[in-house]
C-alpha cells in the first residue's frame, strides 16, 4: 500500500516499471487509462514539449532535404507510462497497390 504512493522517479517504482513485460505494457495501453499513469501532469507536459521539439526538428530536416532524397522516418513519441512503443504502420508496396486497384475495379473472383 505504501509503495503506490512513492514518487514515480524512486528506485522502487523504476524497478517495478522496468519489470513489466511487453504483454503487460500492451494490456495497459489497451485499457487506455493514461490518468492512472505514474507520471505527474508536469512530466506529461514536458514529454509533450519534447515530442513537439523532435517533430519540429524532423520537419526542418524534411524541408531541407532534396525532393528525390530519402527522408527520415518521423520521430517516435517519448514513451509514456502504461503504453508500449508504437507499432510501425504497414507500407503499401507497388504489387499490393496494384492488387488493391484490381479489387476496387471489380477484379475480385
């Protein structure tokens, strides 16, 4: 009972957080209750500011990269308590795009 009230940056809370399995992280993310996270509102706001700065840096790099050059992937948001890392979005290949086009044109057999 006393452990629940320790500061989030305490060694005990850090050790407990680091022991979470990917499955436990996924369960917490699925429940979607960020208000039950172990960060204060101030820490959440700082993480939001860090994410915004990373995003601005990424946009600046993209704007100053030649159009034909490969641009970097967008930055990952700072991990929040109760949420695992973001899953990568599936990329649409040329073959799958052609198949999708065929299906939309009535090509399903």
